[in-house]
C-alpha cells in the first residue's frame, strides 16, 4: 500500500487564503494564456525558495529535482530555471502584495490585544552591481536602491515596504507612503533624524499620533520647563517650544526633550517627542 507523510512545507501551504488567491488571479486575469505554469505555481516556488534560503535560480531548480518525490502536490514540481525567470518577470506583483496584506490580517489575531501600537520607520540601502544595474547609480562609485519599511514592533511584521532609487530622501518617501493614514490615534512612531520634518509632524500631531525621534543640532527652541530626573539613565526632561519662525509656523505646539545616557556605550542621546 502506498503511504505518504506530508511535508512541513505542505502543511504551511494550508494556512494560505487560497480562495482569495484564486479570486485575485481571476480579477487581474493573470493566468490568461497560461497552459501549465500558473500564478499559484510561481507563488509556491518563490515561497519555497524564501523558506529554504535559496539564493539562485540554479539552486531552486536543483532542489526541486532532488526533492521531486516529496512535493507530491500539484503546485510544485521539477521545473527549469528559465521558466521560473520568465514568469517571475511577467507576472503582476500586485497579486503577491495583496496576499501579503491578507496574511497580515490572518496572523495578527494570534498576537492578542495590545495596549498601544508602536512602529519603527527606517530605510536600508541595498548595494547592486554596476554591470547588472546601471540605472541604480546612488553615489559616484556606489550603485544601489533603497528599501523603506514601516515595522510593527509588537509582532515584527512589516506593514508597508516600498523600493526607490538610492538617492531618494527618507522623509520624501515617508510622505508618499501615507503612513499617517496607516496609523491610528494613540499609535507611536519611532524614527531617526532622517525623518525630521515639522510640517509632517504637524499632520501626525493633528491625528493624535505620537512620534519619537532624535533632535538635529541646529534646532532653535525656548525651554519652558526643566525637570531633573536622574533615574533609569534619564538625566533630565525639558518642555520646549520651537523658536525659528520657519519651523514654528509648521509646528506650533509644545514638545518634550528627553536626555538619555546609553547603558551600552555611555553616550548621551536627546530624544524629541510630542508625547507627555
């Protein structure tokens, strides 16, 4: 008698919203003119490559051939790398983006209720080859692109990811990502000095979104009140109001400065926030 043991990968596939997947494929007509290789095949192969840590098409092709007997389900089989490359280049990525957000909704229920949400906003420059990507010139001798990401620190799941050329300013892309429409009232947004923009902070503040960032050296302000703390590595707090007319017109509310000494390196850091 023939018996089989389900693979871990096959068990993972059971959690995917295949009904929603089929609806999206039909809406965007992604499988039109496709005979054997479908959007579902491509999705499963890319998912397998990601989980298995494959770093090349040849590696994917070899692994599928070796493990062909284990992948008995109809969405994964031994296939040429040229077929994978062609379909990966021609399928509309909107399908995978939508499925990603559907999965976020599915797994968010497993993390329980949160007292408040806090997110990190940052970017990462990814180096690229000049010979392969001449369009991605970043600096005089450096080629690359930028990945901008809004991360939910509660479950470590990215909420928004965008890719731009390497010269894109962080704050410029942050405004295009419509982060202020993704977050809700009482959420916290953590970011570095690359995102300091008082006009944008004004938008966040009016929507009751708290931001925490580091200050820039040339920030002009009045000190309204000083509190000497001296506990838990926090030296003092200051309640301030912006002084420079250019910034004051963009943000007119009071802010809070927190002077903190790092336990790791002993350096002092100054944080700026609208949360009191």
